[in-house]
């Protein structure tokens, strides 16, 4: 892999992580992990404004994390790749381990 390809991959990776850097988007992804769902359903489940959910979904669609399907006037969203959930789960596990280590250090345990 040449340096240009490598740099492009790292830019995509950074953009992906930046997309995940919003708590509401992570909550939306957690809902989408359950299966295809409409904007209205997500807004109701998360008690968020529909316009806010639509904005987040638009960004995630633009960046390739979700796909949309229209049925009449309703748009349904789903994750573009199930590995997105696996990636988030792995990050959460790393963070939980870090919190545990910090707690142990604060308590004086090695």
C-alpha cells in the first residue's frame, strides 16, 4: 500500500470516528442495531425531535453508516454493515477496561 492510499484510509477512518462522536448518533445506531426503523419511530423511542433525528441520519447516510429505503411517505433506515455494531461494542469494552483501571488506581489497587 502506498502512502497516498494509507493517508486516504486514515482520513476515512477519522471521518468515521468523527461521525460516531455524538451521543445521539450512537443512540440512533443502537436503535438501528435492532433492525430497520423509520425516522418517526427512532424519534419516539429516543424522545428526540424528528428534525434532529433526520439531520443525524442524513449525516450518517452521507458517510456510509446507514442506508435508507422509502415506502410511500415513510423513510426506513438500517445500518449499512452489521460490523458497525461490533466496532462500537469493542470500543465500549476498551473504555470499560480503562474506567476499571482508573478506578483501581484511585482506590490504591495495582
